[in-house]
C-alpha cells in the first residue's frame, strides 16, 4: 500500500512521549500501539499477557542469570520456570514479529519496544526521541501519580535506566543518543500539541505525507 508508513517514538519517563504519539495518531487518523502490543503478542503466541508484562523492558543483564537459574532448577514451578526463560530473547522475537506484521499492513505509530530498530529496514519509517526538562518530567509524574517530587525523580532515574538497558541490549545502539534517531525534540520547549505538529511537519518531508499543513 502506498500510504503505509510508521512513526516510532522513544521517550524519557515523564516526557509526555505517549501523549505526543496520541496527538499524532489523532491528526493522522492512524492507530498508536503501546501496551496493546503485549495483548497482541500474547494472542499470537498463546501465552498469557502477564508473561509479557513481567518481561516488559526488564534489565537485560538479568536475562543470563534468569536462564542459569532455570537450568539449575528446571522443575521449580510456573512462577520461576518457563515464563522467566521466555522473558528474554524469545518474547522479544514474538513482539518483534507482531510489530513487523502491523507495519506491513497499515500505517501506525509505535511507542517504545525498540520499534525503530525492529523496523529499521522499513522503506517509510521515522524514528523520534522525546525528552523534557527534569522539572517538567517530575511535575508530569507527580500530577499523574500523586507522588512526591523525590519519588518522581527516583522513578525517572530507574525507568530511564531500564529503558536504556533494554534498548541498548537489543538494538546495539545507544538509547536517547541523537545518532540513534531521525529527530530528537523536547516537549519542554513547545508543549505536547506543538511538539506533535513539529514532528508532523518533519514527517511530511521525510515520509512524503500528504497533510493539510
């Protein structure tokens, strides 16, 4: 299909990256895929969604230890057995296949999940990284969860480290580094809607989109 394209969004915790993606999806009239990929991957594989949720953006350096632990105790039960072994490369492959299948049949926006790397050979793909100031990120997290600023900053540090570890492990690129993406932009400068408009203008050029801009 001539109109197939993908926009892949990486983002810092609290940057509003998903909100930017939702704004883009509304303007373009296409679907955004984020947590939905877990249910789709579970349906595709016949595994329960909880297995994917447990493995979602887990630290890669724990994967070898998990496998060794299973090999030492292969009959430890469901909670410590096959689901943990599947929480590494096998689950990543399943999710990757789901992302590729979606991209092959429709235009879409993907948030996270190494989609930019998975779809690196897609002929019409745009990869974007969304960031924001620490103050804005902390305020957004506090507003969403009701936590303290100190707790928000802890969430930011831990969450970004997990995402970087996951992305770097599977893509062999550097999470958040400008060279890993087509465009890096801060929502602290323009806000959510204007950031989405900027990305849309950039996408119109790179992906040859027909828009009303």
